C-alpha cells in the first residue's frame, strides 16, 4: 500500500494553520463557532446533550510560497497589504 508521505518532497516540513472550529449539539441543534471546547463542556454539563467538535486546518509545506509563480506571490502580498491597512486603520 502506498503512503501519502511517499509523494512528499524530502525537505517537506508541514505547517498547520487553524482555519475554523465548530461545536454542534446533536440533540438541540445549538451551534458555536468560537471557544468551542469551553462551550461544549458547559453545554454537556448543563444539559447532558452530546456535542460534536469539528476543527479544520490548512496544512502545507513551510516553503510553499517560494514555489509559486511571481504573479501569485504579488497577488498574495497585495491582499496582505490591504489586510494590514484595514487592521491599522489606514
């Protein structure tokens, strides 16, 4: 059987970035999208309902940007620049 790691470059160093988290009660349908673990513990303790936790991660090589074409790097830098301007209020 072929393992996925057989297809990775030899210098692959994975980096994880959390993308989302969600808690959902299977009994009452309540949902939470922030601080899900704390909410789930409180909900289970208070109601006895079963809660499912879902986490999504973006996993990629730490050097993924160095392999992109120049045009894509420029596009990403432009988006990052606009995010920085928004966060600083410029």
